[in-house]
C-alpha cells in the first residue's frame, strides 16, 4: 500500500491550482494572439488539414493531444458539434490503423 501523507496531498493540490491559475492568466492575456493563430491555421490548412493533424497526433506517439487541434478549429469558428464528430471519427480511424499496423509488424524487432 502506498503511504501518502497529508502534506504531499496538499502540495499536489496547491501545485495543480497554481498551474491552472497560470493557464488562465496566460489564456486571458494572450487571447487575441490565440484567436489569430487559430484562424490562421484554419485559413491556411482548411478543415482537411486540421483533420490530418488530428489523425497524425492520434496515430503517432506524440506528446501533443488532439485537443489542441480541436481547440484551434473551434476558436476559428467551426461548429463545435462538427469538430467533436470529426475528432471522434479521426480518433477511431487512427486507433484502427495503429492496431493493424502493429499486427502487421514482425513480433521480434
């Protein structure tokens, strides 16, 4: 059994609160830049580029999350419903593709 003290739990909670506070401050401070960046991505790449970005992030073991692409698409004005459905479809297709690529690889690498 893991022995966790109250001090460790309090430290964890305080660190998470500070992290969230920093995110909120930076998000509100750079809101105009974030909106501009999102609209530029969508304008240059289009919806198919965003879907390809989502697919790539889901398929490869990258540290990025598909939420980044979804957030950018929603900030650029694409319907959240469409982004959610497209994100789910892309995630499912990437999962299947990753599974089948793994099955086709030799067992000894």
